[in-house]
């Protein structure tokens, strides 16, 4: 057989092996990511209300709260864990990039060896003891013709960018939780102050009832009822004090401390302002939620894994070589005649692997579908959060309007009771009863004020919490799951 016929036969055999091994048919992702149009989000407009500022909590106008949030963002251990995960993911990018670069290793071997008399070495070498020296550098370079390394790099970049976005989401959540606990702490202190007023008022009522019982104007029933009311108020105060301590502990834990700093003063709801927030979503919002950005990058990571899995069906081509010195006897190692070298390509190709590669590709493709649907679920859940918080804000605003009327009516009744008492037309007990109604309405007012602030905090978080992607994250990956090898684009 001639050389030309042998070469043709080898080429035909190689082509047949390639066509037989690279059977990728029927394995494609099926999920489709929801875009702004599919979600019913209007296009972004220049006059749209901007997203919350990065330091949105400063709008509340409480310098102490600003200081506590800043301390939490600096010292909270959970954020340090998130930062460590980002560093770990970034290191994976460097590892993936290194796979595309030439690899060079060096070896030095100095051995003393006895050669067998009954092996391939004849006497005088056979049966002798010799010193062997070997100084060598080996190099290799994997040629990524089919995108295996590129896919691994895409996966590593996606995971690293997702970790960065998740770190941003952790910061947003932490800031929101600090503000929530601060508002609750203020609410509990205000409620305790009102409960203490109610206890003093209950004590006055009980004293008056005692006098009326002695005068025969009331009986033991009224006395026992007032004693029960005073005991209930004391119970409320004890419960509020326990909640105040627990909320303070939770706030300290968010700051990364076992207890609150000694210079933290008691907050009041009245000293907190309101947040100016957008309540309508547009297409830009999809890039202002860190968790949505993280889900997008997870899709890119799985798409890279699919690309790497596809590349495993094709030949793996490496260039390998070595150069060095080898000798019998250490004294000859550095002489020119001891030089050796070699260079050549190496090709590996899967031929029969029992379906392992197709199974691996199906698994990675399923990961893409799962990541895309996870992205869709994240977006839909985020839209629900925005709708719920905006609804809560409107509902609480309506309740506050009605509550203002209720407070006005109770205070009016109290004023009338005092006037009648001053004119001798009523008893002081009537005044205290009317005051009890006023205190009850004021407690409801405090709760509604706290609910309004908490709804604003929830909406600020749902609208993105002021998160802004880093430059590397601004042009996040496209989440077109049907094109797993597509490059990232905005």
C-alpha cells in the first residue's frame, strides 16, 4: 500500500471517528427567560422616577440610624462571608484562564542505581552501580479549538459575577433589616411610654373607685374590674420591655456586636422622616435588583458548562515538548553532549465511552433550564414583592387617614368630659374614662406609623435597595437559554 493511500485511509478513519463521536443531536435547552415585554414592564423612559439611592435610609433624617447602618455594613460577619465567596469565585476565573496558557514544569533528579545484569543493558553497564542525573523542563499547551476552556472560563466568570451580585443583595438586605429593627425599637419605646401613661391613669381610676366604694356610690364589681385593668396594663408593660430588649439584641447582632454601643439613645418614631420612593416598575428595574442580576449570571455559568460539555465530544489537542540534560555520572550532567529534547503534538479522542458524554451534556443542559426557570421565578417573586409593598403603603395611608379622625373624635370627647367636670356636670371618673379611649387611639396611631415606615423600607428593598452593579456587572449576560453558547450581551 502506498504512502498516499495510507494517508487517505487514515484521514477517512479520523473523519469517521469524528462524525461518529460528536453525536450531539437532540440535546438542547428548552426553557426561555422572561424579558421585560413578556413581564409587562414598560420601556425605560428618561423622565421615570429614579430608583432608590444607595443610601436611601438617610432620607429618614436620623443621624444615629445612619451611623448604625454604616457600622453594620462594615462589621457584619455575614457580609465578610459573602466577600470571601467573591474572592473564592474570582480565583476560579484565574484558574480557568490559566488553562489557555502554556504550562512549563521543571524537574531535577539525582539518583544512584544498580543496573540488572539480566536486562537490556549489557556489561559493563549491566551489574554496575551508576550515578544518574536528569535536569529537564517540560512544556505543554492545550489548543482550545472546540471551546472547552472558553466554556469553563465563561462558567467561572458567571459564578464570580453571581457571587458579586449576591454580595450586593446581602448588603441591601442587611441595611433594610437594620432600619426595620430600628423602627420596631422606636415603636416599642413609644408604646411603652403610652402604656406607662395608661398605668398611671389606671391607678387614678382605681383610687377614685375605692373612694366611691367607701362612699357607697360603687360596688365591688367596679373595683375588681379596675384592678383587672391595672394588672393588664402592667402585663403589657412587662411584655413591651421584653420585646424592647430582644429587638435591641437583634439590632446589635446586625451590627456584628454582642450588645448595642453605650452611646445609642432611645429613638422615637416622630423623629423619623419618610422615604420618597418610586412605585412603578420599568425595564431598567431588572438591572437594579441584585438577586435578579445574580440569577442572570447563574444562567451564563450553566451555559458555559454546556459549552465545555459539548467540547468533550471533539478531539483534545496538546502540544508537548521537553528540553534538558541527562547523563550517567553527575560530572557529565552539565556537558553539552548531555542535552536532550523532544517536541510533538498529542491528540486524544473519545471513541467508545458508553454514553457518558451524552449523559453529561444532558445534565448540563438541564442545569441551564433550571437556571433559566430560577431566573424567571426570581423576577416574578420580585415583582410580587414590589406590588405587595406598594399595596401596603397605600393601605396604611388610608388607615392613617381614618385613624386621624378617630384620634380627633376621642380627644374631642376627652375635652368635653374635662369641660363638664370643670362645670360640675360630670365626675373626674368620666374624664379618666375618656382619657383611656384617647390613649388607646394613640397606641393605634403609633402602630400605624411604624407600619407605614416598614412598608416604605420594604418597597425600597424591593425596588433594588439602591444597588448598583459594578462595571463588570453592568452589561449582564443575556439569558437566552435556547442559545447556550451565546456570548454575554446587554
